[in-house]
């Protein structure tokens, strides 16, 4: 991947981005530019795995799927890779999931990418029409749940360790932040 990335001139097209294939790094496409971050830390991955496990049964009961680290097309040329996405029944062979199929997106904040998750991705997800955004701070285990209002998100709840997040949409589930460290 390195040679393909560093040898590239000009803005990246979606076709060129998808031709990179699977990589060890997280490579996202934002309007012709690649955003490359190292693989997640073990703590980040543990939180992601535990959150996916907590969502798995309620999501299936609702006829949805919960997927980790998938390409989501917000619009042509804008493809982030959220930590988790609750999606409608989609073709799992397609390398990209359309934003219109995403019901909830989750990002786990790492110190190295906090601004991207809190500002850039939040704006892009809302503008793409994704109704729910769950932001998990891995340092404090605080979960912020946002709901879209127009082209922006409004915070609906803040759940800290010792409290319980009660999701009612797009699925019904109770999540305790400290359980994400199990």
C-alpha cells in the first residue's frame, strides 16, 4: 500500500481508493484526500468488541446487523471507516455500505484522533443523514449519544461509568460503560 499511496499524484478518486484493498492501517477517503491512521490499540479493540457483543442480540432481533470497521459511503468520494455501524440488511460482499443503510454509527475516541471523531466525522455523518451517533471516550468510558436534527447532531444523553445507557432507537438495549472493559 505504501508505494501506491506515496506514488500517487493529485486527488484520490473513489475507484483508486477502493483499489488499495484491505490494509493494516485505517485508510479513509475524504473528498479526494486519504486519512491514514495506525491500527487501533488493544484497549480500543476491546471496547469495540464488547460493544458489538452487547448490541449483537438486540440488533438481530430488530432485523439489523452490527459491523466493525466497514467502509461507509457518505457521498461519492467520502468514505470513512466507523468503529461500529448498525445497518439494515446489506450485501456483505459489497466493499462499501451506503449511508442510507446505516441506522447508528459509533466511534471510539482515541487521543490521537479525538478531533476527527468529535468534529469532522460527526459533521459528515449528520450531513449524510445517519440518525444516531454514539461517541465513546475510551479514557473516561463516557458514552455520548447524539441524534440528528437537520444536518447536525444534538446530544441526547451522556452516560458515565456507574450509569446505564438506555438505547431505544434503532434498537432497545442497556449498556453499562464498565462492561466495555470486560
